[in-house]
């Protein structure tokens, strides 16, 4: 069995282990040390020496200066174009904030919206809503509701503020029926706030929050928005499983409500993952501090009947601009018997005050 020789600097590191495993060989040279063949103790000593060297090396690395750009650089994800989904799209799939996108009940609706005509229809609807979607997203975020509720007007009204079915029982982006607006919206001889995209959005959020407080589940809250809280409450009493999917499976709610929720989930999934599904859809971005001219306007309290067209003429703007900002006015005139908050293009408040003064002067002159 051979002898392994070590230099003196190595020996010095091992000297404290000498009583156990090393000693001078009678025939060893003065500058060398021979290791006695006690192999188990020798292995322990060498392991300790290796650990000490490793620790010293790591200490050196820890103290070494690092490139600041490398230290701060975050791990990079694959670029969207490097990933191709099974739908032929590029980009990563992002889970939406309503559950059930993977369920079989949703698949027929996703298939419907991904046909050639379904794609075109969905794109047109979202473009229709471009003037209002930023406001809807902002209010949902402020009130803590799921962001996918933004797509309820897709199902309800195709994002048209004056949409109404043939029956005429409901109207507006959120399709409020007249018997369901108490405590949410106003309807008088002169105004119908169901037609107002901004006020009806706030009303829909309040109603959905009330439903969620009652049922403790967003899918049930959305179903109740469609068929009524009373219908959902009665249906829940007939099943031990208190979920929308149970009510749907057992047909305990109306057919339109059974279709309503999975259709909404399908639209939300496609819109939020348009690149993944290879869809060309307009997206409404919202950041808490962002500015958007699409929901920026001035307001002016008006206490007398003012014609929208007459005001637009004085302001030298297209009457359709004022009409689109004030769709709640049923006859294009502010109410003569109450104060009305008139919406105006941003920066037109002072000019509108002067214009209304001029209109009233002309009216008084005509009366006299």
C-alpha cells in the first residue's frame, strides 16, 4: 500500500488532527510528512479540510463585487411569439377571475364565438363598447368585483347604450327592467337613467354586490342578475349542493340563466386570452393612475329646460356629441322641473354657462 505525501502548508491545516491520524515517519524527509495508514480517520480529516476550503471559497465569492445590472436583472420569460397554442395563437394563457372556464358546459359557447362569424361579431361588440369599457373596468376595480364582469354588456346589449329587446321591457348596456331599478336608477317623464351608460354601470355594480352579499358566490350573483335573486334563492332550497353548476345540471333555474353564466365565462376567457385563441380583439386597458379621454367630461347643473341641439349650436359642436354624453334625456331637453347634471365635453363648462345664458336671453326675448 503506497504512501501519499503532502506539503508542509497542507500539514499545518491538519496538525490539530495529528493525535488521531498523522505522525512523522522515521524515514520521512524533514520537509515532508507521511500519513499513517489509518484510513477511516484520514477520510474524516480530509473531509473537514475540504469543507474548510469550500467555506473559504464561498466567503471570497460573497465578498467579491458583482455586476449591478446582472444582480438586478429579473428572470426573462419566453416572448409570446415563441409559444404557439393549440388554437394556433401565440402567447400565454392567463386564468380568468371567474371559475369554470375549463368545464364542459362552457365549451359550446367558446366554440360558437370562435367561428368565423362569431369572431367578427365579438370584435364588433367590443369596438362598440370602446367608449365605455375603460369606465366599466375602472369602477369594477374600485369596487373589488371580478374584472370579467366587464363582459356582461356583451351578452346583455352588445355594448349598445340604447339597446332594447322587442318587448321593450329592458334597456341600456346592462338591460335593467323598469321593475328592478328601485334604489338604483331613476325614471321620470323626462329622463330614463337606464339609458345612461355611466349611471347604469354604477347601478349594475351595486346590484351585483348586493347579490354576492346574499349568496356568497359570484356565479350565483351573476345568475341572479339575469333571472332574479328570488329565483336563485328558491332554487338553492331544492339542492344540497349550493353552486350554480348544480342548479344548472338539475334545471332548477330558467334556461336563459343556465346559458347566461357559461356564455359569459366563454366570452371572458376569449377576450382575456385573445392572443392564445388567435383572436384579433380590441382590449380596454385600465391602470389606477391612467388617464383616458373616453370617460373624461365636465358636468354642469342645469335648473331649467335647455334644448341639447340649441346648446350644441351655441357651442358650435355636433349635437350628437352632447346626445351621446346625455342619453338619459328622453326628448333631448333637460327637465324643466328639477336640477339635472348635464355632461359636457372636457373643457366646455364655462362656455356652456355662457351659452345657456344666451339661450335664456333669446327665450325671454321671444316670449316678450
